[in-house]
C-alpha cells in the first residue's frame, strides 16, 4: 500500500471529510476519493456536514434577497440623536425587512433623520418625492441594518419609560413632530395639542411618558391623544414643544389657516390667547400675552 493511500485511509477513519483530506494531502479530489469511497463517515459527522451546507444555502439565499455588503455601526448607550432617529422611524417611518424608510413633508425633519443616521450608516439614502402631496421619502436599503434597527426600536419602546427625563422628552418631541398638531381655533376659543397613532400601545406609552414629566393628557379611542387645559398646554411648550421649522400643511382642504405655519407659532398663538389675569393663580411670565393689540411671545417675537 502506498504511503498516500495509507494516509487517506487513516484520515478517513478519523472522520475527515473528502475536502479536509484534500487540504491535508494537497492531492486532487479524484485521487483521494479512489481510496476512501468505501469508508463512510460516521452518522454524526454526516449530520454536521448537512447542517453546515444548509447554513451556507440560507446565507446565499439571503444575499440574493438583498443583504447588503455595506456595513453599519451598532451603538450602545442611548443618546438624544439615537432616540430621535429610531423614534422617527417608528412614527413617520417604517422598518421593514428590506431597509429603513422615513417620509415627511418637512425638510427639517428629513434632514434631522439623515444627520442622525450618519452616526450609524455612512451611505446616502435613496430619495423620492411624491409631487401631488409634496411628501418626500428617504430610503436606506439594507437588510442587516433594518434587522438591527428593529431590535433597537423594540428595546426603545420597552425601556423608554425608565430613561432619564431628557431622553423621554426627545422621544415625545419626535412623536409630536411627526404625529402631532396644534389644534387652535380662535373663534371657538379652542386650544388642544393632538397626536395620532394607529398603534394603541404606543399611544398609551406616550400618555405614560407625558404623565411622568407632569403633563396630563387624555386618550381618545381609537387612535388619538389630546393635551388640553392652560397649565398642560403651557407645560408642553416649556418642556417639549415642536422642532423649529416643522410646519402644518396649509394646502389641505380642511386647513383653517390656508398657509403653512410653523407648529411652534400656532402653539405660541394659542398660549397668547389665554387671558393674562393675574388673579387666577397663573403668573404672567408663564404664558405669552397680547401687548398693544399685537400677539408677542416671551422672547418678544411678533406672532403674525
């Protein structure tokens, strides 16, 4: 028996696969197979090889479905930017198998999501705009990134009520920027901050977080949360507010303003409309007020 044949037989009896014997001997598969074809692998070894082949097949299939080679950075501790990024994807965005998507009319919020995403992902998103509505959509097509963001989104919803107050506020601001509005109707003396969300569990979480920072709200079924009352509206302005530059859609058929005002300005106008009566227990510096017939904010900004 040749030394090569003997080596092949000894390795096979030690449960070496054909490929492993080829690597050890440096000889072609056909030469090795001639000497080991009648020596089967153990049942355990055969099972492990089948499992490995199955895993490789799944990986190839995943690659064909779009698992990107583009890498992203995982993050550890939650910060305001990470809270904002994941919250916006939850509220006015989507985390699907194919990637992460965010759609909005406000360029301020689109830019905010892009800037926050740069801490995680270096590649530019695909951008689309639906002309009839003016809504823009940014898309990050990456299956692995989407799977990771889904895990972090579930963690955020599960843990946010235990986070420091500044992170709760960032989460709430993202919600009201995306899903909220200032419903102010001066002719009816009507002032309410509203938030909409089809996921009832998310709405209930928003109500809990508001309560934790001292703002009372009402949960209106099936999909609305409402903040009303002078003290609560003022507390919302002082603690949360809307992001500067975020506007309502003045082109909607049901718009009472018919112009795209900033949500912050509408909130200012609503608070300014409260009568500044000192005897009611509310300090004048807690609310905006009218001066010489013109609505002004605490900073002196004129409200048109």
